[in-house]
C-alpha cells in the first residue's frame, strides 16, 4: 500500500471534521443523505456522461495504482543498462539475447534491446520507442482527466444541492425557528462537493500524474541507455549520462547507493 495516499486522505478528513468539532459542531450534522445523493450521484453521473465506458472501466485499476506503491526502481534500471552495456562491449550485442527472459517484466526495455540485436537503425529505434512513450503518456492522461473532471463537477454539484435546499427552505417560511437549521443543512451539500474535490478527486489525479511522470522518466532513460549500448559507449560514461536524467536529490541517492555497493 502507498502510505502517503492513505495518510494524506486520513489527515485531510481528520482536519476537516476535527476543526468542525472543535468549533462546537456535532458530527451528526455532517451526515445528510439527500446532500450525499445530490453531490455524489450528480458527480458520478456527469463523469459517466463525459467519458466512454471503455475509459470508465479503468477507474478501479487507476485507484489501485494510486493506493499501491508500484515498483519503479530507477537505481535498478540504471544498473541493468550499465551491465548490458558492459556485456555488449566485452562480448558483443548478440550476447544480450541470453538475458531476454530476465526482461519479461519490462517489455519496453526488452523490445528496444531486441531491435539493437537485430541491427535496426538507431534513428528508427528512437522513433519507435518515443511513439510508444507518447502512447503511454496519452493513456495515462485519459485516466487522470477522469478524476480531474470529477474534481471540477463535485463543487458545482454541491452548489446545486445547496440551491435546491434553499429553495425548499424559502418555500417553507411559516416556521422562522427552523430557518437556521434548515439553511445549515442546505450548505452541507456545498461542503460535500468542495471537500470531495479537494481531499479526494484532485489529489488522486495529482498522484496519478506523479506516477506517470516517473514512469515516463524511466522510459526516456531506457531509450538513451538502449541507443548508447548500440553505439558501444563506455559503461561509466553511459551511467553519467543516465544520472543526468535524474533530479539532484535522486542523483545523490543513486550515487550513495553505488558507493555503498562498492564499499561492500
């Protein structure tokens, strides 16, 4: 499980509810079935109208990605590429075929190295792999857009729910004593809409975007590694080139890991 997602959701909800209770509110006043139906039913309905069913079917998978820590080990990827580079310089690129089975968990890298072994032109290899990266980004963007759309619809549905509640209140002005509580209930819909958008939908979209950016970074790094192996570059120079793809913090961590391995 991805603890940052879970802890963030818990802290967000705890902060909202805790602050409300500290102000003297009652937890029961936050539970309004009609507001829940209007906001969440309206939001889900709007999202379903906005996207084809083929995209909506990916929502469970997207939630799984957001709530689980996918193994994307940059350190391991760089080490693999350096090892393959060393092997190719020492024994020739054809020897990489022996390691195809180890690459089954990474079809992108396997496909690229297979093209190198087959002697495909470097420019064509780059074009094919970059098209694949572009398709990955486009696919990820479709999933991210679903949650961003929900984050946009939810506050609007909250306002609609509040307006509907106020219409009901203003239609029953015969009991002035009930106006205050009735108006408070009406505004619960706005609370549901704004809170769900800013605590759940939009943060989930941001988490998916961060996951996508990391995956694309690794793919771009692998493209350069594959082409460098084909060009017969020095493994240590290859490593320096791949480290240049990483932000400073990750680069320092990678160098620390390498130093630790050398000391062992």
